[in-house]
């Protein structure tokens, strides 16, 4: 059983919770909207034997719910840097999923010497017209905190048990609808193509084979031509839940490669 240590860091954006396990080169895990560090509960034990694994609760989420919830992507990246500095981390592989991928990319673009490598899972690059058309669906998806078993199961490729459903809805309730919708607005409004054009560190884009962002692979590749791409079979938007072993292996590979100078 993996032992976790929680640290609440006081930042200019409010108190932010970081969970830590393991020792070794640092790996930072940034979860998606409406979730918490628990999104990576199946992955952390696979990494903690060889890495110092740090997972946060994004501002406005989980144990960080008292922090400012209406942050831009850039402001969230700045809050992350404050927290990591407090923990003495200035060199890490940064891993983000969904909105966490946007924050990871913004962090690396602004602090290239502090990001050893990037894993950007389920990132999307959309036009404003696409977002305007999709926004009623976004508001419906995040406007209600509690989701049914069938609704959540439809978003996963792996079986959904009652414990995971309780955690899923518990995290969404802690965040609240206003926070989740504000996070989606921050994601929508962030100029991700510009951010990607500034990234100089080795980067891997990860997609779930049946996830909603794999159609963005080509445009993301054009925005960051040197990046690698990997599609994970039998995974949807939540790769770390559906295929934790493959998710952890992708992180291990790029992190080890960079430490060895590959």
C-alpha cells in the first residue's frame, strides 16, 4: 500500500494541497476538471517505487477548494510553480490530463528549465466557433455535480464500481458547478497553440483510443512538431483510470529517457 503525505502550501492564489509518495526523480501529476489527485490513484503506486510523485488538487478542487477557483490557465501554472518551489522541486516531469495538460504546457512554456519533460494527455485544440457550438453541452456536463452510474460508465472503458463513482461525485461536489464551468471557460479561452509554440522540452501527447480529443492529434502535432504522440487502446478520456499501466509506462519512458540524456 502506497503511503501519502499531504502538504498544504500557502500561495498567492490561496491554500493548495499537494499529495506526495515515493522517492526519486520528481513526477508531477495534474488532474482534470472536477476531479482531484484521486484521479491518479491507480497510477501513483506504479510510479512511487522509482519516483517522487507529487499530485495536486487544482485550485478550487478537492482539498484546495478554498483557493481561488476562477484562475486563467497561466495563473494556475503560476500557482503550481509557487507550490513546487515550496516543496523544493525545480526539475520534474510534468504530466497533465485534460485541463491539467493545459496547465502543464503553460508551466513548461514559462519555466523550461524546471520541466524535464511533458506528458500531455487528452489535450484538445479547438476553434472558438467549435467552443461556442459545444458550450451548451459543457454547461450541462458540468452544471450538475452528481452524475449517474450509467453516465459515468459511458465515459470509461473500464468497469465502474461504487467506490469510484462515490469518489467521482464527491470530487465534483467539492469543486461545485461554478468552479467546474469557470475551469472550462479558462480552458476555452487559453491560446494553447501559442503556448505550444513556446515549448522547448521533450513532449509526449497521449490520447485514449475512444476519447474525445484524439481527433486533435494532427493539429496538435502541427503546433508542436517535435512532439511524440501515442494512442492508448481500450482507453477513453480518463486514461489513468482505464489503462493505468500504459499511462505509467509512458511517463516512465519519457522521464527515464530524459534523465539518461536521450
